[in-house]
């Protein structure tokens, strides 16, 4: 399955195919030939976990297609998504004598993809990069759309750029190596898409009763999520309008992650809590019906994501004040009015209390 994304920044393809990892070199070479681009060097950014499982497969495929390769391996997790890691990447790329005609490959989850994309957008004022996402969360969300970023102490993703990949290669078979917690975390983003734009996918997800059933439907699920994001991104590349609905649950979710210094929860776990909390707040303020809150809670519970945390919304306010969706004294709040339909509201920060 192939989706073409044609945004204001650039055009690129998303290729979704089980088992494609062993042929990435051929996919990349063919795409470069189509565009009459010559590339000699590939700089792979990955993390320790992914490196142990998949780097050899990718490297062998690239070598078969006569690319010169250098690999940079980071520690897994959000705590690596910082300026120090980025500085190390710049230094290694310089030592590798990277030029604007060379490429970066992001092989990993959202952290790797964000770092690699930001490095690509800034090194030599911009070089091409390819996303090869290896987590469900990255496959359905962060690898698509061109958002790149690093974290600073004041909050998540506060330093970054919009910079599209040259190509996105998604191999759903790699998800079988994820542990249950990582897979569940990724499902939070899948659920988000269903809640904001796709009632039929909500119903499909509610029928899934086992991990085997989930994997039978994964290619369809990934395709549906990427299709939703493609349409939204093409209309709003720079996140100033409709694209903000993709942040449903993220304002509170990011605040929870920041509160615990990115050490307690995975991104999807925090976003799931954010989706439920903002829905509960919206219900209390009579913006949505109780039925909607129950449907949101039910699907999160079905996939083991209806978690609670003791930190209060008031304690999260200082992080919410630094959210990227804050404009002046107001912040954009995403609320699901009914399953499959979301809206963006302008609210004061006190809305979250």
C-alpha cells in the first residue's frame, strides 16, 4: 500500500508493506533513480534496542545497493531527545564528511524519528532523510507529517522544525518484536485517530478481542491512520488550524510526561490519560455528553489504557503554560464532541483546573 503526501513543503510517499525491511536498500535506490538523485552516504540513527534487532538487516540491504554507511546509536527513551544527543549526531555526521547530497535514515520509534528529522533539517541547513519507523506509535503518527523536535527542561518538543522526510517505509511485521507495553502505548495514537475522525475504525477496534486479531488488522489500521493524517497535513502543514485536532489528549499528556521527567510513562500512556482527562473536564463544563466520555473510557479500557495518576491538573498547569498550542493568554483545546468528530476551542489556561 502506498500513500502520497503532497504538502506545502514537499511531496513524499508512505510505503506500507509487511516484510519490506530486508529490501529497504532497493526501495530507496529505486526512488532515488526515479527522482534522478545520486546519494553515496547513508547516516543511520537508531537506538540500542532497535540496533540489536534490525540494524544488520537494514545495513546489509543498503550495502547491497552500494551505499557507504555510518551508524549512530542512542540510548532508548525520551530522555535522549535533547540538545546533547543532537550535538553528538552533528559531530559524527561531520566526521563522516556528510554533504547535502547524502542522507540520514531514522531507524526506530518516535524519539529517533524526531531527532533524526531535526538533525536533517538543520545540518548544512537541510539534508534529506528517510523514516523507517519500528514502533506502532511512530508508524501511525510521528513518522508522518514532518514534525521534528527535541525536548528542553521546560517541556516536550519545544524546539523543532517542520521538515518532511524524503520517504517513509513502514514494515508492520517489525511490530511483533514490541513488548506488550510498547504495543499498547502505540494503540493510544490509533485510538486518537478513531476518536477524532473515524467512527468506523472505533467500531472495528471495539471488536478486537486478542493480540492475534489486532495483528490481522494492523496493515489496515496503519493505512487508515496514515490516510487521516495525510489529509490533515496536506491542508495544514504548519499546525495552525485543523492539524491541531491531532493533538487530542496531548496537552495534558505532554504535561504528565514532563512532570515525571519522561521517566514514568510512555508517550501513549500519557496521551491516553490526557484524552480521558480533557474529556472529563469538557463534560463537567457541559461541552460534551456523558455518553461520549463513556465511549472514550471504554475503548481505552479495552486496550489497557484507562490508567489513572495522582498528579492533579492544577499541578500540571506550569507545563501546560509552555504548550506549543498556547497563543497569547489562550490555548487551543481539542475536545471530541462525539466519536469521530473533534473540535478546537480557544480557552484560558484555567480551563484545565
